[in-house]
C-alpha cells in the first residue's frame, strides 16, 4: 500500500509522491557513510550495533547536483531549528 504525498517543486508545480508503507515506517541510523565518484554520491545509512558491526539500512545514490540541493535543504532545516522562537 502506498501513501500519496504532494510536494512542491522549484518549478511551482505539485508532484504526487507515493511512498510504500514499509518505507514510510523508516529505519534507525546512527552511522552514515559517504562515497563519491565523479558522477555520483553514494550515502549509506547504517545501524552500528554494540558489537562494532554496522548493518546498512538504506543506500541512496545521488547526482552531485542533487547532493548539493540536499545539503542546502538540510542546512535550512537545521538553521530554522536553531533559530530563536
């Protein structure tokens, strides 16, 4: 089953995004590994277990331009969180 979401893009158009219920539950990550090539950035979200073993929960592969957009978005979100209320 999927949950429809509506997201606005820079092009001022709404895009319907569907998310599978298993993915919507999310996964806990306490370790992030980043690798890059000239054409893509790979981000592995892992769970580091007490026995010093890490299990990758999700892998996201982005073009460098999309990775920059992600960094900018995360920065804005974190800055807003730090702003006085």
